[in-house]
């Protein structure tokens, strides 16, 4: 156990250094957790060339109230033998912290799990490898970060993931959650995220309560998932979530049933609920739905309250390979739950996208669900044109005028209005204003 103001350790091999564990570890409270390295109340902790291998019955590294943590040129492999036991687990990691040139492999749960409450953190993951939780008995993700707030003030977190590989990770390769009034920003650049053939989702970014969450997912050569969304962005309650998904060369979702068909997850899934606001620009990406996956490549939904979703979808190559795909792009305002009055609004700018190689019979589906006249969910289209009296005519005219290919007709554009819903009309989508990386 380390319980000092300063720790600086280099060139250390810890083999079979943690042989005592529990059936399951701890999640939010690490007080009784074990670890090959255990730190509590350490103000600065710097580790260089540390190898933690062999029997690791709990976490590789456990930290409680640690600030200014660095792990450089190190390896942690095979940590944990039960739930909530990971390569590294932190409760309240703060200050300026980083992992550099470091590999965490074969963790029982997550590679790196951080739960913060009312602390500020600047975290950089540079040239890290998080890999192979799929083969564990439990197996979760790569980075899991959660920020909570119960005191006054707004805890602020900045996370940068750059030049890193997150491979064969079950659940989410990256999961970021802002709770309460937390302020969280995350940039993911020039990194490879690949579930390969086993199940695993990609990037999952969430805002809840009154949290403010900002993100940039830019310039990553590979973001591939299997059995879950490649990129999933959600906002709940009254959260404000904003960011960009841009210039990612291969965003793809494999099917778990390559010989058949089924809904295996979208390349980009956006969900705004309750009274939240979600603003996302999806630009310059290649989005591909793998063989046997009939989920929409882009799935954008606002439901269950007065949530607003602003979507800029421009300059993307979008391909669905399954002829049973409902639509390449699915936009839905309102739901069929009937549990709340829904006045959700979606503002969509859909322009200059290339869908010429798609196997899906439907390029774009717009659905507005209004159960009775007390509901008024809406969809607004930027560059809207009045195309005629038919239910699809306006959407067809707008699609074509906005430079999307192939050209649309009523045969490959679907508009669905439930109950007394109002059809799409003119509006302007807001765009993200958060700083670029």
C-alpha cells in the first residue's frame, strides 16, 4: 500500500503480486479492493517501466484519491478474476494524469475504470493499447469513465485519447458518462477501435441530469463494432451534449450473424430523451453496415419529452450491405410509448452524402409519431423544398436539392406519420460550437 504525498517508481516487475481477492470487486467504492499496487491519498504518482503480470486476483492498480498520476512504458496483463476487477481502477483521480506507451491486456472487467465525484481531471491516453477483454469470463470494455457531483460547483474533466489501439474489447471500447452537473470533454483522434469478429461496441458518450458533455471523434482510421453501435451518443433528462464525428475513414458494424440477417447496431446512433439537447455534426466519414446487419447506418431519435436533436449529416459515404435494411438513414421524432406528452424536435441538415453503393432499398426514412392531438413531435429539414402533394414529395425534393446521391424518388424515400403527426417542414440545424482538438 502506498499512502504518501509523492511516489516515483521505475523499472519494477511485479509477478504474482496480488494473490488475494474477492469473488467480485468494488465499483463505486474501492475501500476494500486489492491490487498489485494500491494507492490512497497520493498527491503525485509516477511509474515508469512497470510490468504487472502473473496472478492478479484483483486490480492491477487500485487508486483512491490520487492526483497527478503517470504510467509510462508499462504493461498490465491478466488483472482480476471477478466483476469490477480491472487493469486499473480509480476512485477520484484528479489533477493532470496520463498513460503513455502502455499496454493493458486481458483484464477481467475493464482495462481502465475511473469513477470521480466532485473532482477535476485532465487525462491523456497517448499511444496506449487496451485489448482482449472478450476472452474473459465477464469481459467489459477499455476505458470506462464516470463523473458524478453531489456538492456545489461543477467538476470538470478533459480526456484526450490519441494514437491508441483499443482492440477486441467486449461492451464499449470507450464509455464516457457525465452525471449530475458534471462538465466533461473528450477528444478521440488518430486511434484504432476494432472489436474484430467477437462482440463489442465502439464509442459510447452519454450526458445525464444537467451534465454538459462535449466531444470530438475526428480522424480515426478505424472504428469497428460487432453486435453494438460503432459510435453511440446519448443525452437524457436535461443534459446538453454536443460534438463532432468527422473524417473517420472506416466506421463499421459487423453482424454477429454474417450468414443471416439481424439488427446488429448502427455506425452512428444518436438519442435525445426527456428535456435534453443533443447537437452532432457527422461529416466526411465512411459508414458501412457489414453483411447481415440490417440496422440503419445513421439512426437519430428524439423521444419521451421535449428533447431537441440537431443533426448535421454532410459529405459522408454511407453503405448498407443488407437488402433487408429498413433505411440507410433513419430519423425519428416521438415514440409509441404513450407515457409522456412528446414535443420532441429534430433539425436535420442532410447534404452531399454518397449512398450510391448501398443495398438498402430505402435511402432515408423520416418518422413522426404522435399518438393524439396533445402531442406535437416534429422533424425540420434544412434546405427544405415543397415538392408536391404526396407524403414523400417534400423529402424527395429536399434530398435532391441538397446534393445527395443517388437521386431520390418516392420509391427510395419513406415518410411515416403516426396518428395526427405533422409532416417534415423547413428549419435550420444548429452546429457544434465546442473547441476542436
